[in-house]
C-alpha cells in the first residue's frame, strides 16, 4: 500500500517539476523584455568575453558573462527562449495535424492507403533527418516558417504511427458500427467517433515531439541553417561559443544547459501525462 | 398474408474462404416478431448486418437472389441510400450497450445524431426530442440524463438509451441483436416488456436475435433456428416448442436446464461442436452430431415445407428412412 502511494506521489512530484520548468520557460519567453537586463543584441566591445559573475574576474553587470562581441549571455538566453519555445510548439502542433490525419487515413482505410502512408513513415524513419533538414532548408531558404515546416516533417511520423495503431483498435468498437447503423456518414464517423476516441496518445506524443523539435531546432541553428542568425537562439549561441570553448566556456555552456533543462521539463511532463492517460499503466 | 416488410432469399455471406451465412431465406411482416436462435457463430448477427449492408465491402461478400425491404431492392442501393435507410426505416439494438455508445458524447447528442441526420432537426429541437425519447423508454429524470455520458448510466439504463437511439428514426423494422444478454435477469424482463410495448404501439416489424430459448418462447411469433450459417428449421413459435422437427432444434430444447424437473434429471447437452466454417461442408452440417443420422445425410438437405408455416432441413422429414 505504501509502495503504491509513494510511487503515486513521486510520479506526481516529477510531473509537477516538469510543469514548473515549462511554466517558467514560457513566462521567461513572454516577459523577456521585462526580465532581460540589457537588450540581447547590445554590443559592448569594451566588455568582451567577461566571465560569469560567480567566477573570478566576473562582473555583477553580466551574471552569465558576455560573448566575443560583449553581448550579455543572460539577456541572449532570455530572448533565445522565445525562438526555442515558439518553434518547438509550432512544429509539434503542425506535426500533430499532419501526422494525425495520415494516421487516421492509414488506420481507417487500410489496404493501399495504409501501405502508402506506412511506406512514407518507414522511409522517413530510415533517412537521416538532419541531412534532409539541411537539404530542405538549403532549398526553401531559412526563416521561422521554413524551420517550423521542416521540423513538423520530423515529428509527423511519431503521430502517424501512434494514431494509426489507435484507430485500428477504435474502428472495430461497437459504437462505430452503431454509428454506421443509424446512418452516420464516413467523415462524421471518422471525426466524432474514431478520432475523438483516439486523442489520448496524441497528447503524449505531442509533449515528446515538442522536446524533439526544440532539440532539433537547436541543432539546426548550431549548424547555421534555418533561423536568421541575428535573432538570438540557443542553438546559434552554442555555435558562436564553439570557437571560444577553450577561452570562454560560458558562451556555449549556458545555452546548452538551457536546452537540456527545457527538454527535460517537457519530457518529464510527457512521462507523467503518459502514466496518467494510459489506463494500462499503474496509477 | 400481408406483403412482407423484409424479404430475404438465398442470402450468402463470405469472408474470404469463410462461408459465414449459407443460403438463408426469411421474411418479416409488419407487426410481426421473428425470433432468430442459434449458438454463437451460427451466423445470426452476420445475417442481420448483411441485410443492413454493414459488412465492409473489402472484407465480406454478400449475395442474395432477393433482398428487399418494403418492396425495394437493397443490394442495388447506393451507399448513400443505405445510410438514409439505416437508422430511419430500420433500427438496430446491440447486445452490449456500453460498447455500442460513444464514450465521449452525451447520450442526448447520440440520440440527437439520428434526428439531425434523418429528420433534419436542428440542435435545439433534436435535444428536446431526445429528452422525449428517453422519457418514452423509461429513463427517469430524462432532462438531466440527456446531458450525461454513457459511463454514468447503469447497464439497463444504457440499453434504454440504445433503444431510444434505435427508435429515434421511427423505424418500420427493428433488429434487436441479443438486447438483453448483457443485462441482469430482473432488468431483462423490463427491457423485454419495453421493446414489446413499443412494437405493439408502433406496429413495426421486429427481428429478435437471442440464444435464450425461454425468452424466445415469450417474444416471438415465428422462430428461425440457425446452425452453422444456415437455417435448419423455421416454425410458428408454439409449433416449434411443441413439436420440434429438426434434430438440432430438439437437441436445443432438450438442453435447457429446468427447475420443474425432478432432481437428478440433468439437462442433456448436444455432443460434439459445430463444424468449422472455413471449409466446405459436405452434406448436412449437423450430421456429425446428429443421433438420427443415416446414409442420406452426406447430401445437404433442403428446407422441407411441412405445412402450417413449418420448414425444416432434415432428410428424416422427407419420408425417406434408412
């Protein structure tokens, strides 16, 4: 009995920690102009490569230090959260729309439709995504929307697979037959009866896909494709700091930690959601 | 005799190699109750779903020399015309009312679905009508209940909701597929009474599928006994129970456990199991289990008319004896 309740409480504590991290990250992104000590792109060539405040030689003016152009790392981290969260969420949502639609079609119609969609999923999973993303962003050109679309292409397969499996189990339920038995048409059956009863796993996949999109977006910025480098983003900061890793470790370290922490938060939340929403796992 | 509401002749259903329904013929007149009995897998439900065109085309092949509802051929109807028919002119009640209700829609909306679809009511009117239907099917406090979800209902109440859905289109034919099997005995009696009352009030035709022979004796006018996907006997209800003609029917009736028999008299089971349906059945399907089989049984017997609306498929009844 105590084992059960302990697990229950620990599970909740982990979930709440995840939610807290997400809420904090969103708040920072929304209120960035109010929190940031200085504008993110303010260059101060007199204060280049200043170490963080808590390190010898650091200055209280720049808590996390400055980069090679004297820009404040903390300010850039705060503004950089906007890109990471916006891109991550938008990509996960767009991926959810595309993936769910494909999953429903594959699961419901089966046969050739299923074979075709599953083939696309398999091909995409077998293809190194970073390569595909660099190629697509090279041809599409960069920009916020291009990155969101490319990242949605990275995540749709997650949804398609899960939704397809769910639809396969839901479509044989009696209430679907009952709906058809009273003359409900196919589009409405798909939407109100099959899709409506397939949504629980979508929410879980959405959380993991958001984490994946944030990570991939950072990787793309690091590689120098995608978002305009003049906009502060965590991935681009990592890239900037790479050259100075020996001299000024803080430039790359703090954005790296920010990415890790945010992704961790989203994943913890996703784990907790999965346990809550999946009736088969112990509560 | 009035012209039948539903007339089925030589209906066959195949799922790939599986021959699930074999040359089934029957008819239902307005106001009449046709009982369909048979064990699990004997093709009772499959037959009815085929009549309604509810088998996915890719999986099942349905053929019949005649499949008419109110004089209209159902096999040549388009999908759209069949959707117009289902729920409005023909209602269907399922065995397990929890499984047959969408867990994410309030029962009021699920009843309203039929009204919007078939009677063109708007949301507001369909809601009011759904409440009336719940009241008619004996759901207490229908106004509040209409806004609730299926899991908030007990088994008997859920079946009342299913009946309300089936009645929403004011069907001329109601197909009840084991409507009381999933219910408590006390609730069963109420549901049976409800369906019968509604039938008497509306004069609709009723097809009642069950494997409960005691129940069948109470509800049906005529009974059709199915075995291994085929009809083995069809007779008016009193005739069937008084003088079962087919050995399988006799076996079924003999296998009922009765309280009015002396202690020690046990219900007799029919030895053996039904044949597997994915291979061709040579001869009479029941022959391997039949106590009366003889050499003629290697040929499949036709349904032999025996007068007074009795038909049975057994060579013993054709006057030919071993």
